[in-house]
């Protein structure tokens, strides 16, 4: 093929996860959801919440149904939890962004204080961008296996995403969603797995050049992130921090074996 006809995206050094990880996603996720429900009776041992609002956003192709277990647990821990109530996460257009901003505004007004946003996969990309648009209403952002790199070649869902939304979705045409790798100006946690079968782990790493950004590595599949017990523990720990007193995640000695030291190579 002549170099002049090569799609620039195909020349990227970024690559999606190894096919072995993708093919084993369902089996691994089944084990994670089984573990979630097995340990659910012990959720009272997790750090308790202070009642602030938490908005949970689903991943690409998913709906609020996928986040029911996570939202139920966070509600039991004492948070005012809401799903996005916008159906299936398919299209990325200005109307959808405005609707999500409405979700932030509604929960912010209902609780009278800043809210946290937890986003799974593409939902985490939205969470970060929403925090950039309204940092005065967002307490912190937590993303789960989110493709926060500006290079879509980190995910094996790129072609389907672009088939539905085009190479340059409407918000990008207006100047938004163009610097995804830049963290919002609020405490931001990216939880990722080196065995993620949908989004390559390198695509979920954020630069830790700011005192309020961090990466937390876990052993997990992609489609099981929202029910993985060690993801749940990390999310509960992050959300339970006192307002204005954010600090990087430090698992106890007992839990440290479940959280590999983050790597960049």
C-alpha cells in the first residue's frame, strides 16, 4: 500500500490489548461478579460515605443496568448515588454532553455540594471532560479502565466507535474532547488493569505530574471492573476521603498484595 494512502491512525505505535485478554474477558468477568456477590454481605466493612452525591456513568454500549451493583453498594455506604438515566452509551454528540451536564447540575443542586463522578470505560472519559467543564461542581473523578489517551488505537472498540460517531464526533468539532490525556483540575484517579481486554492499560495511564492525580493498578478484566472487589475497595476508599483532604491511595499492608505497583513500561 502506498504510504500516501495509509490511514494515519494505522501508523500509531499504540495497540489494543492482546487478543488473549480480549477472548478471556467473559470468563474472567463472570468470576469477578461471582466474587462481588459472595463478598457483598461484608460491604459494611468498607469505608463509609459522608452523603455527598456520586454520579456513575456507564461504558460504551452499556446502560445504567451495568452499574446497578456498584451504585447499590455505594448507596448502602451512605452516598447519594445516581445513574445517568440517558439510556445506552452509544453516541457522542452535543446533545448528549448537554444532557450529562444536566445530570451534574441536578445532583449538585440536590445535594447542595460538589459531587464525585465515577465513570467506567468511555464513561470515565466523559467524567473527566465534565469535570473540566464544571470544576466548581465536581469533588473528584474516578475512571475505571478508561481510554484517556488521545490515541484511540489503545482500544479494540475504536472501529465500532468511529462507525457510530465518526472519526471526529460533534463535541470535537466544537473544540472539546481534544486533550483527553490532560486531567481535569480536580482530584483524579485512574484505575486500570494490565490484563484489560478492551482498553490497553497504557491508554488508561494519566501523567502523575500533579499532586492530585494518580493511577491505581488492579488485577481485573475490563467488563468486570465495576464489580471487581479490589476496584470496589479502591473506589470506596477514594470516595470516603474528607472534602478537601484528598491524598494518594495507599492500601494497607494486608491489602497491598492485591494492588501491583503501577508501572509505565
